[in-house]
C-alpha cells in the first residue's frame, strides 16, 4: 500500500514522506504571504526547523520564527508570540512541532485580531461566539510527533500561569487550513517521546470510543486508530527509523484528535492537572492513568471494550484488554506510577479538585466525583 494521499477530512491533509517540501504551496493555498513559524524552544534549534525556514525563504515567504514556547504553553507565551507576530507584520502562522508548538501557533493565529483577553474564549457554552471570526489569521499545521493530533483540532490547550489550570480555547476557525503530515519529520524521535506521544494517540481513541455520546463516525475512526497504534507503536519505539510505522502512527494521531469530538473522559481530566502542576509529559501521564480509569469505568464500558478487544485480536475480553495494555506499556518503557514522573503525595487534594473541574470530566462514562478522583490519583501514585 502506498502511504501517500490528499485528504479533506477533517481538513485538507497533505500526507506522505517528504511533503514538507510543499510548505510553500501550503502557505499559498492558505493565503499566507508572510508566515510566522511557531514552535517550541527545543525544536527551534533543530535542523528540521532550519530546513523548513529555508524552504519558506526560498519561496519568498521570509524566515519569521517564534520559539519561546513552554512545554505547557501559557498566556504569557501567547502575549510574547503576539508581540512577535505584530512586529513582523505577519499574516498567518505555520504551527510546527508537537502539542505545545501546535497549540501555541493556533492560539496566536486566533488571538492576532482579537481585542478581548484569551480567557474570554474558553470552551464554555458559546464563548467562542465572542470572537471576531474575520480577524482570525490562517494556519498551516505541521506535526513533528505522532500523538497530540492538534493539527486537526479546533482548539488549543493553554495553561493559566497564575492558577496552573489548563484551559481549552475553542473556535471553529482555529482548524488549520492545510496540514502537512510528513512522517519523515518524526524519524529519530527519542524512544520515550515516541512511546508517550503514541500512548496519547491511543488515549484519544480509547476515550472517544468509550464516551457516552452518539457519534458513530467518530467511534469508527477511534476503533481503527487503536488498531494502527497496536500494530505500529512497538515498531516505532523499537526501530526509530521505521518510516512505515511512523506513517501509520501519524495517521493514528490525527484519527484520535478527529474522534475525540465525541468526547474525552477521566484519563484526560486527571492528566491535565498533573501536567499543569508537575510539568509531566501529557501522553505519558495519560498512559499511567489508563488502566485505573478503565477499571473504574468497567460497569459502563465492559461490553464496548470486549468488542474492541475482539476487533484488535486480543483474547480474554475486558481483562485481556487490560493485560494487553499493561504488557504494551511495559514493553515500550512507560512508567507504571505517577511517582516515577515526579508527582508527590502532598498535591493529591489539589489535583483531585482540579480534575473534577476539568471539562473532560463531564465526558466520562461513569461520574467522576471528588472521591473517585482522589482514589484514582492515589491508586496511580
């Protein structure tokens, strides 16, 4: 099977190894003449970023770069990025990198023409209608990891630097106009990053599949996304240069983020505050919470998990599925406990309170109250 194609669901996706060379065409398609490439500090120093800037420069699109992005981007990063965006007279964004770079880039494009503070657009009710949609700059997204799926999302996760809480900023026009999914950009990622981002993609698919809302299209995408992770994540971790496995994982990441419009749940509700307070890797934190949350949700999801286990060729129904996940995570080096990620017991009460206030808590198939959140955190610690 040739792993190349032009897709238009959920947006225009230019998929295939080497397609980063079409970045100039992507900007032209999005109507961007002077892009600001937004990425995180680590990526800003790497050759793949320099090569992309060279490609933009060769097309007469300049070399605008903003790389002052924290692992969990904050409103302070947004403010600094907006200053750079306006000073450079930019008319669009190339969001480049993993979740932090993609989310910050999308937030900059969204906020470029707004007059209200970013928190006025939190994903609560119809707050997104407060935005001036005509002032949102166009976005080209280029993921360099296979996990977050932010490249096909209509929201950004921004951490409030004062309260340490993660907020979801949403608007339909935050969806990038063009996405370049070039799996060659992910070749050579460190094994822990490959493992953590891969489990993030799996968590998106799993929680979307289990969410108690009706969206059969998203549910089907989630099911196939889990199959791609099962068959390719161990290969990608074991052989960092396996381009075929990397390509399938990049597809799975986009599928997970497409599917989770159906909903997310307790895995993410618990993971978000841990990431905010302790700076842990989001996908790895999701993985640590995965088995405890599945056991907690068992009364509501056992039949569904039995079906997905059968589809994935896993024997033993629900318990077999849990055993498979435990083996997978052990094999790819995911830590078993939050304590291994640097999480300390003195924050349990605060974490539990933040978890039940997280928007994802409402999508869990079993009610996540304070007592349940505290129990799950203690069990995972």
